[in-house]
């Protein structure tokens, strides 16, 4: 398995010149965005090159919803990313809740805006911050940018692993 790591890095890693204050990401279409369980990978990759306090707009169809009833049940009543992180760390790793933890880990540092076909009430319950549509999310996110700030776009975010060559520069 370790022998495959350099090959995977060569195929999937992409150097970018700096972190971005706004990244618009798509997991890469069907089946990579079939549900939140799969789409989260694109969010995690986008977080690697998003400035702390920045924004990621995740555009993922998610026609099958969360992809895990265990994940949904575990999220019932959670009201903050801090609560998700704390409970996950107390309980330890479990399949399903691990996706909630991974989202909370990144979304606690970066604003997540989620554009999806998924039921808005479910998206809210999963703390995904659903937006009505992609254009609305982009318009809102652009309000937080200074003139001249660049926007990162990851159209195949689950299969592209970006890294900043000047991490922290704007």
C-alpha cells in the first residue's frame, strides 16, 4: 500500500500558488456527489487551500441525501460544529459519525455554503448551511472578498488533492 502513495500523489496532487479566501468546489459529478457521505471528500480537499475564515461553496447534487442513516441519527439535535467534534472525540471513531466529524473539523475553520438538490431541512440538520442555489451562494460569498482577491475553483474536488506552495499567502 505504501508503494502506491507516491503514484497517487503524482496522479492526484495539484500545486496551487496560494490559499484562497473563496473556493467553489464540486465533487466531480455522479457518482462522486451521489450523497453527502461521498461529497464530503471534495469539501476536505477544498479546505486544504482555503484561508482560515474563508468560504467554500460545495456544489453537490446529493440525490441520495446523506448516504448514511447512522450519520443522520447521530447528528440529531446537534447545533454546532464544536458539539460534533466534542462528542465524536469522546465516543471515538464510528462509521457514519466520522463524516460528521470530518465536516465539522473543516467547517469550524472555514465557512461552508452547500448547494444541493438535497432536502433543505436535512441539510440544516447536518449543519451543512444550505443555500438556495449556486448563484445566490456565489453572490453572497463575493461580498466578503476584497477587490483583486482570487477565487479557487475545484471542479473535480474528490479526485484532485490541492496543496498550496506558499501556504498562508493571500
